[in-house]
C-alpha cells in the first residue's frame, strides 16, 4: 500500500484509506499521543483538513438540548467550521443535522467498521453525511459495535477538532470521556450552563466548575478562535423565536417536569386556564408534555 496518498480500497467497496503520513490525514489528530495509524473514510478525505469543532452530548437529550445542538451546529457551519460528532442518537444526531440543514458539512466518527452504521436508525443520516462530508473510522470494514470501541472513537472526535462543545451531559457520561480526552490533547472545552435542578445537565456544570468555557451564544466559541465570518451577537434562538411574544407561563417552566397540579398551586389559576396556555406553548414548540408533567423546550 502506498501510504503517501489516500487511495481507493477496492476490498472496502469505495472506502478511502488515509495513513498517518498521508497528506489528507487530520493534522491535529497526528499530534495526539496515540493517533490511529490508518483511517477509513467514506466521502471526501480532503475535508479532514478543514478546521472543525466537535459538538457532543447525551443520547437521551431533552428537546431543548436537541434544539440548541442544531442551532449551534448550524451557526458554526455558517462561520465556515466543520462540525464533528459521533453519529450517536441524541445530541450527536442533532449536531450533524444542524450542519446539514444550513448547507454545511459535517464529519461523523464511528466506533464500528465504516459500513456498519450504528445505531441502525441513523443509516439515512450517514448517507447524507457521506454525500457532502465524510464518515471516519479507525476500525476495519466489517467491525461490529463493541463497548470498548466507543471511548477509542471519542479520542478521535476530540483529536481532530480545535475544541469540544458539550451541549448536555449527565453524570457519568460518555461526553465527559470526550471532554477528558480533549483536555489531555490540549484542546479547548466548552459547555452550556444548565440549571442545577436538571440532572441531564450536571455533567456540563462539572466541566464548567473544572475550567471549561461557558457558552451562552455561538460568539463565545467563535471569539475564542478568532472567527468573525458571521454577524456578531447571534444567540441560540432562531429569528422566529426572537419575534414571538413570550408567554407569562414560560418563566415558570424549567427543564425538570412540573405537573399541572403544581402549576395550579403555584399560580393560583384555574386548571382550564393553564391547560389552554400550555396547549398554545406546546403547539409553538416551547413546551413538551411528558408523562411526568411539562418541561420547557
């Protein structure tokens, strides 16, 4: 095999192999202490040279976390950065989708062989990523998902990136493994400031306590890297949401479920009145109804 250039591996059915001394090998990944000797790539290998940010988080993310991941990834793409993530359910999926929705490119690092999309429900997403971005794995084609492969995958996600943004993460969390790898590799780590009452965000709060940079808007990330290709002051809210009149009830809702009875007690308003307002908020995508109550999106 000629390791000087990426070439087509016919046995892998269209998979490019990129060796560590190849011109298309991610330069930042080459600097970590345990870089993979070979990467398997579906898509455009040259894209691996593009500066990228990793966006990661919980598989069981809230609707608010998913929306934030999509918005942030779209804004990072608009600034010309490649969005990297791990093709998992939850935040990873939202990050990839957010980049694609604005016509950006994204790279998915896999913990399986390059053709073994896991989870299976993300097969269609993987094909979309391959069409404009790329899929990457250090594992040979045919490798099935194995538990110990996922932490190895995480070091590549962070190793290729300028920094890692943790959108939403509980304790413990695979996202914290990625953040830990990023710190060991000398990468920047960013996290969103969730309420202490939201158990799904406690991992982010721990990262902030330990020195991660707080993200309130995409500017907090772009300014760190001197990127200024998008209008300043961009927040996570969409323009449609900014123009929408806020409901008096919305500030009373958080990211921990609250029941209708608790709202009746707290507001001293009739249940029928509250249900009408909650229905309006639900239709507007601002509130989600769960079996345990209502949460803010």
